[in-house]
């Protein structure tokens, strides 16, 4: 793991680091319909949850070197210019948009704009510990699809892609699409951070 490698190098060379900000994800909580998951909620038991857990534990090693560690569990990062949102928008734009699974999966998310502001906030406030980095309200895949379709002046008319096909084609990666997650952002808001993009449609302005 790359973080383990960094830890070994920093320790062996006695490199002085003022702070470490590590990125994990809300996939840490696994597939659950529990509302308001907080930073003390248990780890899930699927592949993605295990990856997030191990990644966080690796980052926490830095504390033994007296390096302050801040870990952000990111929701799905939303930007129309790339990543998750662009991949969904492209087929919709060309009239072949479809809902994935039953499209009722809840996704915790954060705009690229708020994420950049959050990094600055972590440095300025010298944050230490683990924080969910998500907008206040989750959104379903169906709501994302329909909002994008309306924005692009399109309609989604093709049938949903069944979950079993997604699992067959994507394997473990399908958990990123089919997993439910509603993470609370109260802890980070209590540090004085105010999200500017709480409504998903606001992301489309960037």
C-alpha cells in the first residue's frame, strides 16, 4: 500500500511533516440503509469497506511519528467535467441513458467545489481525526439520472439494467454503484465548515 511506503520512508529518513490529509470513502460503511452514519459507525463487510478500513489504518500510522492526521471519508465527488457524473451524463446526452439496478440506491455525495474548500479548511483549522465529507442530503441514482436528463433536455426511456448483470460485468466494482449509504456530516460542520452545494442541481453550474 502506498501509504505504508510513505510511512516507512518518512520514519527511516526522519522527514519532518507538518500534517497529513488522507482520503478514504463512505464505502467504509458498506451497503446499509441506516440513516445518519457517523464516524463511529461500524465498518461494512464488503470488499470496498475492507479497502477503506485498511487504507485508514495505514494512514493512522503517521500519528506514531507525531504527525497530525486528518482522514476524510468522501462521498461520491460530483463534477460535470469528469469522473462519476460525466460517465453517467454521456450516455444520457446521446439518448442511451439507463437506470442502473432499481436506481433507488442512496448515495452520499460532495461537489468538487466543496471538496476543494474542505481541504483548505482542514489546513487552516488544523483538523485531526476522521470526518465524513458529504453534503447533508443523500441522493438516489434515479434522481441523479433524471436531473441530468432534464438538464440535457433528454429523456430516459430504455429499461433498467438489472443488478445481476452489473455484478456479472463489474464484479466487486459493482458495489460502488449498488451500495446504499447515508453518511452524516454533522462532525465536520461542527468545526465551522459550511457546505455551499447542498442541492445536487447546484453541481451542474460548474
